[in-house]
C-alpha cells in the first residue's frame, strides 16, 4: 500500500509539471515588446500633426522598389509598432474622423480626414524612412 500511495502522489505532480512545460513551449520566453519575424526589425514611432498626437489611423510603409508593403495601426497616443524589412520606405498616413457613409436621405457623406490629404498617399506625402539595425524609430511630425 505504501508504494501505491507514492505512485499516486507522483502522478499528482506530473500533470502540473507537464502543464508548465507545455505552457513554456507554447508561449516561450516573454519579452518587453512585440518580436519581429525572422529577417524583419521591430519598429516604433509616433505620428503627430503640428506637434499633437494623431489619435487613430494607420501608417503605411511602401518599399522604394514597391516590392513590399506593411501597415501599422496608430493608437490613441499617436504611437505605432510595426515589423519591417530593412529597406528604404515611402510612407503614407491615413486617419479619418469618420468613414465615408450614406446619410438618411441616400446622399454619400465623404470621410473626414484628420490629416492633410497629401499625407494619405506614399507618392505625395514626402515622408520617407530608412529601416536598418541602427534605425528602428520612425517619428512622423506632419505639418497642418
């Protein structure tokens, strides 16, 4: 009976140890921020308009040779995070106060942009960035 009790007690611990091992394998080491996939770099930045944070929207990165594109959501404080390839980029910023919609009378109400329209296209914004191991912060201060 004594050996049976030891076996039962040992089995009682194994599921806990197994669960811990599975958790560690599934979630791996926890870091301080998002990790970029292999071959990419984790980029951080802020979007401001006349020095004030743009409170929502997206930053769009288009590689100079147009081979790759990525977008990042802007949070309420104007910050964004993205995983980008080490390349030169043209950048666009889109931020709408409200999306385009149709009013009760059937007339379309156009979207109202929070940023000047020139910034909504990478071809016209004039915004660029070089991303490499020594350039992982991209701050964008848009002129009103």
